[in-house]
């Protein structure tokens, strides 16, 4: 009888030890789960912040592309009206497709083309109006990083 009691006691102690081990394991897993949820939540918030920033940058790029296309069109039109040959580089198609939303670059519309043949360029001794001189200057078109940061979009 004593051995039966001793065996039952050992069995209860073994069962209790197993329950304690499982309880400790459950608590460890619960803490690990909370830590993982916090890490995933932080990563998800970073992902959302990056998506927001990406949307802002894409909108800014679209605005810049549209402004470039407009300026190129204006320069071509100005050159055609003034009868001056301007070498206006085109915007690469892949940039227009990415940021311009158009498959083709903006070309000067036929309605904007002068009906008569272009007049010859003015003689070198004639002074162009200041507005046209400013448009033809290339050094004013370059912007440094500080100037770009001051733009409002």
C-alpha cells in the first residue's frame, strides 16, 4: 500500500511539474507574441509612411514633368514666333510615361504653328526684349538643392 501511495504521489508531482512547465511555456510564448505584434505594427506603420511619402514624391515628379513639358512647349512656340532656332531637348518617353501620364510627348499644336513662314532671326545688333532674353538664358534654369526645397507643391 505504501508503494501505491508513493507511486501516486510521484505521478501527481510529475503531472504538476508538467503543468508548471506548460504554464511557463505559455507565458513565454505570450510575451514573444506581444513583441512580434509590436514589431509587425511598427513595420506596418513604416510601410504606410513610406507609401504616403512615395505618393507625395510621385505627385511632385508629375508636377515637375508637366512643368518641363509646358516649358519645352513654350520655348518651341517662342522660337517659332521669334523665328529663332532653339535647341530644346525632348523629355525621354519613359519619363513622360512614368510621370506625365501621357504616352507621347507634348508637341506644339498645329494651331499654334505660324501660318506664314518664320521670319528670319533678328540681326545681331538688335536687342531682344528682356523677357525673351531671360527665357533664352540657360543658367537661370538650373536650380540647386536649396532652391528646390523652397518650392511649394
